C-alpha cells in the first residue's frame, strides 16, 4: 500500500503537467463502420500530430437518437463531449437544449465558402449554430439494362411524376418481370418534394421565423405527392418491403433488379454502384422526379452537422472548432465525398474535384451536384425546424402507408395533419 | 426403502443469529445493489410519471395524474394494449402447445433423438435482433426466399409486412418460434423425470397413448407448465421489443396505431425517439401495475391449481 502511495505521489505532478499541456477534445459521431469511422480517426490522428497541444478523441456513439440523448445527458452531468454530430432533424432539439454554443460565436470563421443551401439549414436567427459535415439529398437511381429491355431510352430518365408514370406504363406492357418503381417510405422524401414545389413543410417559414405550430400537410403540394403514390399503387407500378424507413431493404430490391427505378439518398451512390456491379447491370443516376407543373426549387440538404458544447473552457472550444474546420477543409471534404458520396459542403472542394476531372471519372455524382448547387435559397428549401421532427416524420410515413393500403389521399392527409399538429403543440407546450 | 437416520440436532443446523445486526449486514450488499439499480430508478420513474417532461430539454411541469388519464383515454394506447393482450395470449398458448408437442415427440425413444433435440434447442442461442433480421430477409416481399418459393409454386406474393393481418400473424409466429427452444428445454427435462411406473401402470390397464399423455403425463407436467406460462407472459410483454423493432418497426399503421406496436415498443418510441420522458414514465408505471397483477395471479393460481407430484 505504501509503495502505491509513493508511486502516485511521484507520478502525480507529471501526469498533472501532461494534462495541463494537452487539451482533450472528445468528438462523438454516428459512423460505426470502419470505412467512415476510420476516415474520421485518420483525420484526428493527422490533426493531433500537427497540434501537439490538442488531443482529438473520436468515438462512435450509436445512431442519431442515441447520440443526441447521450450528448445532452452527459452535458447535464457536466461532461459534455466538445464536438457532437447531430442529424438535421435534431437541430431544433439541439438548439432548444441550451447545451451548445453557436460556432459563429467562438471565433471569426469565413462561412462564404460553404454551399448556400447547406449553410442555410444550420443558420438560425442569423447565427451559424453548427458546422455542416455530412450532407446529402434524394436522387433517382435507374437500371439502364432493364430500361432498354422495356424499350425505354436510358439516356432519358424521367424527371417528373407524369414522366415516371408514362415509363411505368411501358414497363408493364413490356412484361420484363420487374416492377416499375420502388423506394422506402420515409418522411424525409416528402419534405424534399415539398421543398421542390416551393412549399414549406411547416408554418412560420418552416419554423424559422418563429416556432412552427402547424404542418402544411393540407397544401396542394402535399396532395400532389400522395396522389402520385395513390396512382402508382392503383396501377401496381410500385413495390417496397412493407416496413417504413427500410432504406436497406429498398436498396436490396433495386440491386436485385426487381424494380427499374428507385429513389434514395445520394450517400448511397457508393453502395448501389457496388450492388449493380455484383448483379451485372448498368446503373444510372438522375435528378429527383418532381410533380408536373412546378418550377424546380431544389432540395433540402439532409445529413448532419457538428455542434460544439457550451460549458467547456474557451481553449477547448477553440480547439474543437479548429479540428472541425480542419476535418471539413477543402481537401478533406473532397476526399470524404469520394469515399462516401456525401456532398462536399464547400465551393472550393467542388472546384478542386472539377479540376481533378472527378466528374468525368464519376459521372453519377454530377447529377447530385447540380441538384444541390441549383437549389434556390428560400424558407422552403432551408428545411423544416421542429423539436418534434422524428415524430412528425413517422406520422407522415404512416399516412403514406395508409394511402398505399387503400385509404383516400384526403382522408390520410387530414388525419396526418391533425396528429402532426398535435405533436407540434405538445412539443411547444414545453416552453410555456 | 432405506431411510437415512435423522442427524443429531447439532448446533450448526439450528444456528440462529444472536442479534439483528448480523443478518442485515449480510443482506446489505444485495440490498445496496438492488437499491441503486432497481428501487431508486423505479421510484424516479413513478415521480416522473406525474410530470410533462422532455429528456432533451430537461423541462419538467407537474401535471399529477394527467399523463395516466390521457393514456387510458387515448384510442391509440388502448389499441396498443389490446394488441399486446392478443399477442400475449396467442404466443403463450400456441407456443406452449407446440413446445410440449415437440418435446414429447423428441423424448420418444427413436434413432437420432439426440440430434432432434439439439436442432430444436439451437434457436435459443440467437439474439432477438438476429432472429428479427433473419425473418426480415426471409419475408422481403420481392426478394425474400419465402415469396420466391410461393411465387414459383402458386404464383402468389403475399405482402407480409404491410398487410395488417399478415404482419401481425408474422410477428406472432416469429415470437413463437423464438420462444420454442426455451420451452422445449424445460419440457424435455420434465418429461424425462416423469415417474415411469405410473405411466407403465396406465399402459397395462389398457390406456391408449393419447390417454396416457392427457390423463397421466399432462397433469404431472402442470408445475412446469405453470412456471412456463408466467415466464412466457413476461417475455411476450417485454422481449417482443427487438423483434418488432427490426421486423416491422411497429407497423403497418392500422386504425389508430401500428398493429405490431406493443406496450413496450410504444414506451420506447415515446421515451427515446420522441423524448417525452413523462409520458413514457407513466406507461412504465402502468406496466408495473400489470406485472404486479400477473405476479399476484401467479401466486393465487399456483396455490389452487397446480399439482405438485409425489
């Protein structure tokens, strides 16, 4: 016992000095796979080597919901991680929790290099709250071989709902043994389709000029989307696994050539290209088809951003921001994009990729890029902000599924609006 | 029969603690662990049930019994409770019937019975999450093995996961399959311990195999059946979570709620997806009442109905 005490007494000052000299920056993220988690670890190692005073420690903390609850509960115990990756649907919750500080308040950062629609999502009340990191939007995936088989021109994928329905008719007539169209039922797509039509998903400018108190599920834009699925289902042009939010299952149906057209996130370009190669068909990527008779307003940039904790020493906050900026610098965002298919969130990264000739090497990515850069900044494309985000999404998905099971569009939307508005009211009651 | 001579009343057998301090001291470690991990959280939950609270915001507003009354009046919650009840009755009754039948067959003296037993028991080693994923792959309507078979044989492709009746039945069957192994282990052990002389006597008296089973073996198996009924009820209430989360996400939506959303999944959704801690705590309190009632019934029925052999 005495020996241990002695040892501790000797080691104590040394350990203390080391701790003094080094600021530890914890970084919690949601990438448990070696590909993306490994990329983050590599960036941290580089940064730590170049900045001996700071030690960034990245850690995988489970899915979006696990991470936001873990972060906030540890902040309440006074142990917040310096950097947390929060999904876009959790932005309002993160803001309302009061445990984070706006990154624009830590030190002067030049945000002009960030792509406008992306930085718009995370700018709330004139303040940039968090740094954009992984960003994506929905696009059309199509099987070129099956299109040819059905007598369609693979160079001309459908860009509108009616265009898709017309192709479906031809595919059915050609009897190629595959359904026309399949995608997962996810509220995120509905939010994007509403943005494309210039319609905010929530009132009060998508919850940006004041707390959202009602959804716009009774709008014409929402009816356009649901009617499209009603028509698809009535004609048996559509298939999915039957489970809501089943991204993986829908991808599997597409890569097993059971459907010709598929819609999912640009971040799946890598996985679906691999799947197409394995199955032996040529994959195409096109813009997100939208309702007819509307101008293309653009998409909402989904994904996640990096939030910095409030109750930490200034040196630590600055170290955290330095690392976040390093990880999302021009070169790193370009390499992140190549690895994952997520958008590089900086204009300069796009310029770099263009200079390298990346888009001739990877033409599939170009469509996604144009869709993002052509987005018209507006409250609709800035994206919905509400603390009841996950719940309203699920309500929309259940209404969508009801339409697929035969309920009328008006009845399903009316019920969904009542339920979603009640969820918003319940959340807002926390602030009375 | 040779009876062991009763041991002399020695001091060891009759040892009694002199004071009251000693036994409490020995109980202390267990009590401490129970207090920290069970009793305190349970009390916290009961307190939280009286508040409108949000986990993320850290807000708390006292509302008394409002959470509980709202739940009891909510058509969605009532439907979830009813679905849970139907799910529980179906999985427990059909599950036990199947396991007893299979255990009875596997305990017959046939060649290779050891291997049958092994194969019957192995699904117990799968975690519910893996079982859910397996079923999800098998019942994918487009590329799952089940629909490929049905498609080529009968030209039908049932919508397993979005047709309310099919989805509910699928979850019931998956839960029964998952619980089968556990029940079979207990039944096999009990069947092997049945008194052979009683069964032989019945056979000599001219009882048919069916009569031997229902009139002699089954009553002798009531203690284990009784035990299994209650463990299965508890597992239907609580362990259904991983299976439904992975297989159906509680859907498809039917009437007022997802048809495979059961009490514990609803609690998870409200507490950890929608972060409504107060409402979730109220649901936990209601489930506590339910479990207390089941435990009470267990003792009550146990005293009257169960035939402990001998």
